[in-house]
C-alpha cells in the first residue's frame, strides 16, 4: 500500500500548480480550468483519507465537491459569455471596471 | 509483487498528473489547455482506482471529462476571438509566484508536521483486495447523506436557472421580457 503522505504531497503539488495558474493566467477560461484543477486536488485528498480510514464519507464529500464544481463551471462560463458579448475580450487585466 | 506494481502505477500516474497540469497552465492556446486538463483528470481517475474508489473514478470520467470539459471546449469555441495573445501571464508575475511558493511550502510543512507525529500510520488498516465500493457509497449516500444529496440537486437546479438567465443575449431578452 502506497503511504498516505505520498497522496497528500501529490495533491499539494496539484493544488499549488492550480493556484499558480489562477494567480498568473490572463485568459479567464484558463483560470476556470485551474480552479477545476484545484478542486480535483482536494478531491484526491478526500478520497485518499477515505480509502486509508476505510470510511466512505470522504467519497460522499467528493460528490458534493463535484456538484459544486459543475454548477460553478456552468454559471462561470455563462458569465464569461456575457462578459465577452460586452467587452470582446477574455483578458482579466482588461475587464477591470464594472460599468459597460 | 502487488505492492511493487501499485508503487509503479502510483509513480506513473502522479508523474503524468504533474506533467499534464504544468502543461495546462503553460499552454498558449486555451483549447490545448483544456485537452491537457482532460489528461490530468483522467490520470487522477486512475489514482482513484488505485485507492479502491471505483465509483468516484467513474463519476470523475463521466462528469468532468464527459460533461464539464466538453462545456469548456464549447465555450472556448464560442468566444474565440481569433487573435492569439503573445503574453499568457498577467502583470503580477513576481507576486503570484511568491504567493504560490508560500502556499506550496505551507502545504509541505503541514504534511511533514503531521507525518512526524506518526498520526496516520498508526490508523492505517489492512486493505482488502475486493471492495464493494459502489455498494457502500450508494448505501451511505441514500441513508445518512440524503440531505446533502438533495441540497446538491438544488444547487444544480439554481445553477441551471442562473446559467440560462446569464447567457441570454439582447434579442432573447427582448422576446422574454
């Protein structure tokens, strides 16, 4: 059995890579993808704990996280379409004012 | 024998995960980024299989790869403006790298701290080879966790309504208002 800490370290690496993407990318769709990557790293942690403690509650949490991720992707991409219709850009540095 | 193969698969899948996730954030084209993210998510699904969580692995493939990432690809193709940007990173490069490095170091510190106290290893039990993962998950999901399950479906309903409302264009708003 692979030790639990290996999974934790892998998921920390994945979460940090996702955080780097959120901090640094210009394209708003890519930022959404990096958020999905971070949520997936958290899912990996939850499944690893659930598997090592022989409880399925962690996997139930994973389903809730997946539901929230799907809802977030749907609403977020609708917002992206709505912003793109008004601004004609996906650059987060260029859409920094609220008014049209 | 089984342990060696498991360690081998863990190394393989985790290297694939890290490789593809770094390609995800460094790809210039958003479509390439989405395809690399699909590869990352499939590798994570393999890790779920390695952890004997077969149902979660299947849901990961079906929901993320089959649903969310296809939605991403559709939106990328809807809003693609044609021009390729030369610079893919924001102007806050140095502070972003600094904050991310601090985040990663704090994770490693937390993990090594917990590892030093030997808290996990004492409670690791022997893994049975054949698990009834799907049966256990379904049983818990419909008995103990039935309220979060219903709340999750409510969240999805609200998200559907919000997405439909937000993504309408002007012409459709005139029709429906």
